[in-house]
């Protein structure tokens, strides 16, 4: 007995066919909820997957790295181990500076953790040296790249630019929420430089400290008390007039000597510690770092407003430029995805029309798209998710999938109408007949993403938001398909034209398909053999796929880093950076590069980085990756420094884009450094790596001053007298800060004449005794050249030596990781190991989780299908086609030169659900026919014949809906292409496997399973027997 001949039974759809306004209003409410949420939902680049991070920085002037590590870093690390929510800690100790970075556990409130950290640090101050600066705690990664870089330049003095940068611009930017820090670089305020003639000074029995003491009189803020009356209280203090060069010249040092007698005074810019240039012009840089939980896009928009306001306030001729802005890429990427959604919508509607050849029939599933997509915005808002690249990618793919349920419903309604039913009866009966299939496919797709939500870290955040957004959209589409589609079908009667035309017989395409499937069913071993052979070929290709965290992205700018030796001066580094700028100049002249911003003297004065901003994606033919490849060879030829170019990525991974980064760990720093050098030498012999090296200078030559306490004591001196003299003679001494033209200005006292830059210069310094006599410093102190650690790093409390290497052409990160482990096993001695950092660490952590996701997803879907069908056999039939579909997708990735990354893995997980969805349409209908009394062979043949049309329609709409992803360009195209090829390439092959393998497996497995509904029929018969 066929399904058409069975009496109509009232079902779910009858409610809405009988009450059409109810169905229409329900779907209108979904749209209204989505539109209401649109104004409130958060918009950002990626899901909120950034682990909260804290940084603790401490300055300890004059201390070598080993002293900083022992007396500051380790003390703070030990205390911070009690911090609640701490997941990982790493630190760097260098000369005069300690930097600790704390990764907090997911879900930890960064504000609470920051306050607790400040309390811990405050409680540790007594255990720290007295002469350190108070440690500062910030809610950001101290190693993070700036999200926005500004430059102040133009027709003004450096002093004016510095004042504007440090006051006007800095203060305005500091008001923006989400910003962790604004770092000003290249600022050079004017100072009164008092260059002392040391021979003349000593001939008068004076020292440089006497000059400083005299200059201290220039400013006296001594409080003189208060005047209190009935109405007010006035504070009294000493006031001084504005200071000029002549004011300082006339200042008395003693009764017979004025400053002008022994020194030359100038108002000039202070010496540069950091130099900055933009397109060759001297500038001041302002780098904006966001808080670890800050929203880059929101900050970018606020900064744009602030920049417009500041430009109105700046003097004529002064420019405030944005030299790089991550927000431009983010906004461009989001706009491109929105375009893809609109294109996908048009393509899907066109595909439906080509199949149904009826405007009325096309309208019904087309209505599903806005209802599902707009309604999903409400679900995004309710769950606390955001509109981002990942969630929008889910909506692009959903565009082709949300019409599937409506297509199945409408196609079945049209089939019922063609069999002779009336419009309303066909709408209700056709919907009720596929009700279970629609619910099953929706539940299956949702079930695929259940295990993903339990993934920890960034992978879990990215996958779960994609999965849940897709599940929201598909769930809403099924609601629309079951409530609105039957209503519109009853009112519009899409099958009327075909009924009137007598289109009831199968066409030539249907007859050809019947012949092909008849051959496949009669030769099952051949079908399975071909499928297995294809799968083996696909898996062979998949074994060669590179593995990365994310595909290389063209973000519109890249960084060039130059690192010199430990004794490199800023002036020498600047000379080498000019060579880098010369390499970039032809590309800038040709328009391939828009802005070049150089920042020289960072990283303790031995490093520089150049921010290279490219024109808009639409205005250039060369990608960021191609440009980096073109210049990398020439950059490596720059002498005296190590130069490399790198990109950043969407996930803000520490150290991302710099090739392979890792660390040698152990217990003895000297031995570890030696082993790291040996490892770098071994890696340089392997074509996998380019320029392997230690990430930082391992040692630093220093001149150590040892005070002879006995000799010094005999002369009435102590070690602090000696160190104070050396510091003042070498670095100068800021005696006082005064006001010049209403600007606070330092008065810096330093020796004139030739610079002090050799050990003999220090040994010949003269120090005054209590009796007024001068003796050479060598009489109470000795000088020795020593070598000390330039930097001491710890990962998780363990000593480490950081290393890095660029990758050879065609080498993926996963292969490089495996190779470095193999080499380290041969080179490193016992007790030392390798710890991956940066992008390599993220990939290492996520790979095992991804395999778990696929395994759990397959099991969960199998169980869900078993529960829905009340049959393990039916579930197994559907799931047996899934591995072949995944193999097809992997082959598509391989053929298009893609990689296994977060985005392609998202597509593969989604493919599990899509494959199962197509199988459900066939198996569920075959089960209905078996329940109606058909045998297995007839049931599966009829199911194939009747379901080929909706299966092909849903497949083609999904595949064609994904076309905008692979045809995309502009910001973020790499991520969209990675997902698109899995769907477009994989789903096409996967549908073929579904059509050919499902009937074969069904005929093999269903014989071991009773007809569906057996338990229900027995329960009914036994209940009737009791009555």
C-alpha cells in the first residue's frame, strides 16, 4: 500500500494550514526579534576566544639580567603562584627590567584577577630591592602587537611634537575604553643641557654634584603653610619665574663661581633612545595595545573619532597619521562576508527556481532565508555571542542550508498535489509526511556541534560559536519549513500548474537516474570497491596536507624586524634600517606599499621594527604573502643585523606569523645556551628551516666596577660615592625640572668634552675627598670586562632559551615541528627538552582536541540517529557514508592547495551533519515505505526515486550557496576560501557517495533489522488485546 493511498491523519501541519495567520505571525515575530537584536549585538573580528592575560613589569635600573631574575622576577613569580585562575606564567629578565606574563584560565574575570595581582605584588614589595620602580600591572599581554599605530609629524619642532604627543594626543586616547596602553616612541622633549668643563670645574675645587646642587635651587615647591579665613583656605608656596638659558648661566655655584664660568648651557632636544620615521620623515609614534578582553573593532572606531577631533586641535602643518589599524581589516572582512551572504541568497534562489520552474514554488523556500538568518541574530544576542567573521561564515553556509527543509516540504507537497490532492490537503499531508525527516535532519546537525562546545581554549571558542550559530539558523529554518511553508503552499498552490499540465510521469532525467541506480543496486561490490578506491586515493592526498592554525592572511600590512648584537648602538641600527627602507623604496614608488613606519631602538636598544602598510586590497595585484616572499631574500642580505618579515593573524596568537618558535628548557642556562647553539647549527643543515637562531642575544659584554671597600674607607669614601660619580659622568644627572614657556623641562648636567666611551675614561675619573683633594677612580675601584646573560627567560617557572626559524618553501608548521623534535632528540643532552611557543604551541595543543571532536561528533550523531529512527541499523546505514564524504572533502582541499586549519576543520565537522542530512531523507522515506508493507528492495528503490529531487536540490543549493566563499577576494578571503572549498568541493562528491552507497548499505544492513515501528505496533496490539 503506497503512502499516497493511506487515509489522511491530522498532524502538526494541520494546525497552521487551518490557521494560516497564526503561522505567518509566528514567523514575523522571529524577524522582529532579529531586527531588534541587530542594534545590540556585539560586532568583532573573531569570537571572544582571547584568554585573559595580565602583565607585571618592573624596572630595576643598573641591575644585570641575573640580578633582576634572582632578586625581582623569581620573587614575584613565587608570590604570584597563589593567584587564583592562573593557567600559565612566563617571564623575561633583562638588564634593568623584569617582565612577567600571566595567562588566566578561561572564564576568569580579568578585573578581579588584576586587583588580586596588585595586592600580591604590594605584599611582596618588602622582599624586593629598595631601588626598584614600583611594579606595574596591566590587563594586556606585554608581548602583544599594537592593534593601531599612529604617527605625529609635520612642520614643528621635536619639542612641540613631543608635547602634543605626550599630552594632547595621549590624554585623548587614554579616555577610550578597552585600551590597555598607549606607548609613545621617538619623543624628544627639549632639555636644558649643562655641559660642564671638567678641568675648569676641578681647578676650582668643585665637582659635578656641586653644579647639580646649585641647579636644584631653580625650583622650590616647599610648602609655606596655609592662610585660613572664614570663607576659604589658601596654600602658600615658593614660586619661581620661567627659566631660560641665561637664568641658568647666572646661577651661583659658590661665592666666586657661576654656572656660566664652568659650563655651556643649551636648550636642545634630549638624546634619542628611540628613533621613529614615517616615509623617511622624523615622527613620533603612538602604539595602542588593547586589553586582553578588548574589542579591536570598537576601539578602532573610537580611535577614528578621536583622531578626527585631534586633527582639528593640532597646529597648522602638524599631521596625525594612522600608519596601521587592525580595525580596517576586520571591517573589510566583515563587509566581504556580508556581500557573500547577499550573493549566496541570490544564487540559492536562482537554483531553486531552475529546479522548481515556478515563481510560486520558489517564493516559499526563498522566504525561509530572511526568517532564519535575521532570526539567528536574536539567538546570537541571547546567548552572548557576537557578529564576527566566524558567525557570519556560518550564516553564509546556512544560506544554502536553511532552504533545504523548505525544499523538502514544498517538493513533497507538489508531489502530493500532482497525485490529485487538493491544495490545502496536499499542504498538510505533504508536510506531515516529512515532519520526522525535517526534525531528524535538524537534530542531527545540532548534534554534530554538541561535543565542540566542550573543547577548551581558542579551538573550542571558534568551533562552538560557528556550530551553534549554524544550528540556530537551521533550527529556525525547520520551524519556518513546518509552520510557514505549508501555509504558503496552501495559499499559493505551487503544484497547481503542474497538475493542470498533467505533469505526473517521470521525465527522461528521472528515468536515466532509475537505470543508473538499478545498476548500482545490482552490482553492490563494484560500487563499494570504487568508493573504497576513491577514499584511499583521497586519504593518500590528505596525508600530504599541511597543518596550520589559520591560513596565511593578507591583513593589509606586515612587520619587518631587525635585530642587532648585544652591543649594537641606536645610531648603527638606524644606519642598517635605512638599508631596509632602501629595499622597500621601489615598492613604495610603484604603489605596492603605501606607508613605511620605522621604529628604531626597541628591545633594549638593539632591535627595530618597520611597519609596512599596503594599499587597499582592491587597489593592488600583489598579495601580502607575495610581497614578503619578494623582499625576504634581499632583507636577509642586510649586514650587521638579522632581518625578517612576518605577518600577524586573526587569533592574536603570541608570536604568530614568525615561522616556528620554540624554546630549549633545562636547569643550567649556560649549558642550555650552548645546546641551543648546537641545535641551531644542526637545523641550518636541514632544508626545512631557514635562518634558525636564538631569539635573543644570549650573552652581553659588560664592564664590571668593583669597589675596594677598605681603600675607599681609608679615604672617607664608600661604594655609593663611586657609583654615583660614574652614573653622573656617564649618563648625566637630571638636577631639577623647571618650567620654560609653560612646559616642564629637565635640566641635565653632564660632562662636556669628548664622550666617555672607553674603560680608561672611567678609570681616569677624579673623585673628591673630604679634604678637597682629587684622586683617580682607579685608586679605589677596579674595572673588569665580564660576560653575563643578556636575558633570562622562564616558561612555567622553568629556565628556557627561546629560538626561532623561518620555514623553507612549501614547508608547513606541523612538519617543521615534527622535524625539530627529531633533530633535538639527536642534539640535546639528557635533561633538556623542547617546548613549543606562539603559533606552534597553539597548533600542538589543538591537534589532539580536533581528533577528539571528530570522533565524538560521529558517535553523538550515530546515537541521535538511532534514537530518532528507533533503529541502530538505519543510523549505521547513514553514518557509513560519512567517512567517504570526509575523504572527498580532504581531496578537494588537497587539489586546491589548501591546508588543514581551524577554518577547513570547521567545514569538515559541518560536513558530517550535511552528509547525515542527505542520508536521512532517503532512509527515513524507505522506512516509511517498509512500515507501509513494502519489501526492502522496493522501499529503497522507491525512496531513491522519490527523494532524488530534494536531495539534489538541497545539495546544489548548499554547494552553490558556498560559491561566493571560493570566489571571494579582499580582506579575510583566505579564511572564507578554506571553508568554501570543503563545502563546495566536498559536498558535491559526498552527495554522490550518499546516492550510491546508501541503497547498497541499506539492502545489506536492513535485512538484520525488523521493519520500523515494530515495538509500537506490538504495544498497540497488546493494549487492544487487553481491552
